[in-house]
C-alpha cells in the first residue's frame, strides 16, 4: 500500500490481525501501535477482519488472509500511520489541544528507550515536577511514558487500563521546568546538597580522602560506583572507565577544576581525621585490625604493611580482641559479624588518610648496616627496584666477600636490602623481624667492597665468553615472544642452568630476557638499569653451556 499520507487508512474501530516478523518494530510494538491507532487486535482470521498487518515472511496466515480478501498493510504503512498520529498529537498540544497530564503527586513508569533524553534525565526532571518515578507496575501507577520497545511493561499497563503518554508529551511536560535550574547535562552550577556523587580517579591537586570528606561536608553523599541514582561524576586522573559508564547513563560530568572550586572554601576541620568519626593514628598502636573485603584504592599488602608501621597488628580472622575492621568492597561475613558485634568500622577513605601518615620508607638505614667482613656466610636478598645499583655488579661484590644472594626471603635469610616496590620479600622480612635496609645503605656498603678480579684468558674466545653472563644463581625474568625457542623449553633450560625464574619485574630480577613486545617489563628493566638480554644472547648462552644438548 502507498505510504502517501492522503492514502493512509483510518484504523479507528477496525479489527486487525498481525502476521509474520518485522524489521524495525517488535511484535509487541506493532500490537501497541495498532491499539494506539484505535484498532482492535485479534488473533483469529475470519471474513469480518478489516486488515492484516504483515511483516517479512507472513507465512500461512498472510496467505489465508489474502484468500479471504482481507486488506494487507505492510510495516512501512504502519510506521507511516504511527508517524501521522504522533504529528497530530504534537500539533494538538501546540494549538492548546489536549491538556498535559497532572504530574505533581503522580506515580509514573518509564517504559522502553527514549530518543531525545536519557532515562536518568527524564527521571530527575519528572521528580523535580513532583512525580514519583517507579519501576513497579501496579494499579496505583498514574501513567506510563512509552518509549521505543516498551515491551511487556506497555502491554501489562494496557491490560490494567493505565494511561500512556509518548515522548513528545514527556518533552512538553518537562519544558515547564525553569531553564536555569541544574540538570544532568546542563551548564548551571552543581548543587551538592542531597546529591549522590561519584569521584572517578584521583585528584592531582588534593588527596582523594580529603576531597571526599569535603564533598560530604557540602552535603553530598559519595557513592563508590555509578548507577542511575548518581547525579554528578567528578572526573579526575585515571577515571576513564567510570566516565564511560556515566556517559552511557547520561550523568552530568564535572572536571577536577570544578571539584577544586567547589571544595576550596570548605573549612579546614574537614581535613582532620577525627572529623570522619574514626580512629586517629595514635589509636591504632598495639591494636588488632582486620581488613574485610577488597580495597579499591590501595593494595591489600601495602595497606597491611603501612598499618603495621603505624603500630597496628593486622590479623586474618575476626575475634573478640579485634579493635577495628577496615570495610572494603564485599566485606562479606567478617564485616557483617563486626557490625553485629559493634566493632568500630574504618571506611576506605579514612584508611587512606591514616596510611598517608605512615612512614614513607619502611626500612632501617645507615649506621647499623653490617661491614663487609661481617657478610661471610650471610644469606641475603636484594628486593625491589634499585635504580642506583647495578644489580649484577652488586651481586658479584657481595658474593666476593662471602655473602650468598638469593631471590626470596626464607627461613635462612638474615638480611634484606629493599628498593622501591620491595613487595612480598619486604613483607615477609618484616613478619620475621629481619633487618631491612634501604638502597642508600646498600650503596654505602658496596662502596666499601673492591671490584672482584676479572676472569683470566685472552683472545676472541675469552672476550666472547666475558660478554655472555653466567646465569647460574641469578634471578631471571623472561618476557615477550620468542621466535627460535619454545617458551617452555627456554624456561626449562634456564632452570637447568641454575637460574631462578621470576614473574614480576618489580621484584628486581638480575636479568630480563626480552623477545618481541617485551612490554612493561622491558620498559621498567631499562629504566631501572637491569641488564636486558635478547633472544640471540640467550641462544648463545645455551650454546656455550651445552644446556640444550
């Protein structure tokens, strides 16, 4: 049938059946659209039927209708009918036609997707008009806003006799709001009192806990994740993933400059840890602390280490003598029992404030470092990144005075030198009450040890042998793709050579062997002056040692 508007039929009072599937409309949308146009939709075909609306592959039902001489409307015609009906409704409103429904005090459901405004924005604006927006459909609902693909909600609303309005009517309703008031996508100043907000990332000009406390003092409620109830998202450094979610939900985004402007004049007492109604640093000394759940802004091991530096004892199980429980995400049974027992809870923002006051260097330094002569027979570990030190040369010097340098802290290790990101080795050393010294102490010790005598020999073969390091007793990290060696085979050969394999470059390996696309491990190794070997060198080492034969 032609979709010329003058030739379109009037379906008011007609009986219509539906056949086949449709390209642009769901079957439920077709039914609801026909009812909106005044038609009665039936399932059985008979001679009294006025039309059959058929999509692609109308099948036997369409063939039967044609045999009965029933007029056929295709999907394009139905869409044209619905578009004409929408224009008439809009024009009638513009001409002072049908009155807009009363919104104040009304209970409203948003069904389907809206094209002009997002659902969160529609919800906020309707609530500003005094409506109650709900998701539960029952007889108490005043009317339904029908978006595209409203599905079962629209059908059930029709069955209950609940009135429906379309998106143009919704737009006419919310147009009554003053334009200068704050809205999700507006340019007006944000109103934080009573607003639910999320901070994405970490501010560069202020600590995250400090900024969160100030937002709370301004009346905002701070959430840890984005959902449809969030009004603002403050986007700081590293907040890209949260920003994407906010855009998807149509939530207003505010940058760090706006955040700083909002919190700049908040009184300083908001930055006092006591203002968060939690313990201060002095309250942790000698107390047992349990971390329940996953921490989002700090690693669990780092939090445990810093709490220990503050004098707390971090435990793994909840008991009657636990003084505080740190509440992470999904704290589970431990957090539930702690609340039941009225154990004081430390939130993660407060935890970050406390940890910021822990000593930056968790090691001893200077005068207590043993002299070279005292290292005979000592088993020690070089932990973490040591940018001032050539690890291989350091290991040779320490070995030359009788020390045994190993990769991990065990029961026989008596001494640890720790650089940045000492990780598990430092944590285990602290648990075992081992002396831990910083990089400056290591440099001072190495300066007291003369360089070891170079190996003998001369000529090309000796020179080549000296350029190939002996990996025996050294820690090695393999990263990137190898072309001439199978990765498992390479790792097996390295073990047979006596090397100790490591998984993380942050643990400070003696050598990093790099294939194609060595990634972060290669970058860190070069930044920290860790010797980097390529695949050809590794092959030469294997050939020299005869490890592959």
